[in-house]
């Protein structure tokens, strides 16, 4: 029997949810507000939250100093390319582990996940030398391949979880009708797992978009994404908070828009298979 939810409980939960949401979103809100301040007001004490002289000068200066659209295009190509390449590799791998498991499948999954526990700086030198010797430094192709391999364990784990929720009987019926493995993947498995694949794409696209360590180490100008664009506003002379906030706001704006319009699909994918 379902427990009755009283109006007082609804109000309490709503207030608590709004409070938690405001606390989580406050750094982003403060960053956006700071981007519209002058440098003097951005570092003033006590800080001014709303009542200050609003200006868009910081955005104009940022665009003049750094080519935002060049860095944004690099981020889009690197993040999108790495996620699509990882998906092409991960779908057959997750299918094999979900529907044709062996006694080593669990060990392989745990080994893949363990690779994410190692700090990236631990392999920085060999990867940097590899990129240098093969001419991959400051190239989009190099970063696409690296971020694909870096996020591949997460992609496979997520897809494996979603595929395990699909009844095997459907795939066996397709095989009895003469479907090959390729057709089974493309025409049967993939359409049924669209919510899970979509959420996997979105989450790993965000991870690749926000990757800062490798992009700062392996790029300089040609393939520099938005993470390098933000870092360029940290100088030995100090931090220019207003301009740094403007650059950061421009960098996260595409992801905020993407997350806003895809939130329903994201939630649907994350809860895929949770209720039977």
C-alpha cells in the first residue's frame, strides 16, 4: 500500500530540493554574474551580487584576444569524434560481454574499469613521447584517439549494463529468422537500447568536452580546445577574474544548452531498465 504524501511533506521536500539545487548551481551563477562585471568590481570586497554596473566588455575583449569559435570547433570535433569512435568499438564489445560471456568476462570488465583509477600524470611522459615521435602533438586526430581510449572503459561498462536488460529471447528469435551478427546489432539490439546509447553518448561527450589535463599537455594552438582557451587567461601577472569568468561562461555555454534540451533523454537513459 502506497504511503500518503502530506502537503507539509511536499513543501518540505520541494524547499530542500531547491536549496540543494541553488547550492550546486551557485558557482556557475556567480561565474556568469562575474563575467558582466568590471575587473575592479569582480575583486571588490564585500562582493556585489546583483547591484553593479553591468557590461559586456569582457566578452568583446575575450573574442578579440582569443578566437573563441576556433577553440569551440576544436572541442566539438575532439569530443564528438572521440565519443563516436568509442561507440563504434564499444557496441560490439558490450554485446559480446552481455550475450556471449565467458568465464573471463567479469575479470575483463574489472580490468578495464581499473584503468580509470590510475592518475593520468602517471603515463604523461610515455604518451607525450609517443605523440611527439609520431607527429601527433597539437593535432585533433591524436586527441580524438587518446580521449576515445581514455573513455572507452566507461562507454563499454554503461552499454554492457543497458544491454543486459534486453531479453535474450528477442535476439535468439532474430537469429532464427536468419539475422547475422551485424544485422542483429544494427536492426535489433541498437534500436532497443537507444535510451541507453543516447545517455552514454551525452555523458561521455561531456567528459571529453571537459577534459583539461591531456588537452593542456598535448596541444598549443592548432588543436587547442576550450579548456586551453580558459587556461590562457591565467597569467603570471595574476588572474583577471572578469575576463576569466567570461571565457569560462563561453566555454560551458554549449554544454549547458545541450544538457537543457537533452535532460529528458538523459534521465530516461539513466533509468533504462530500472523498472520492469
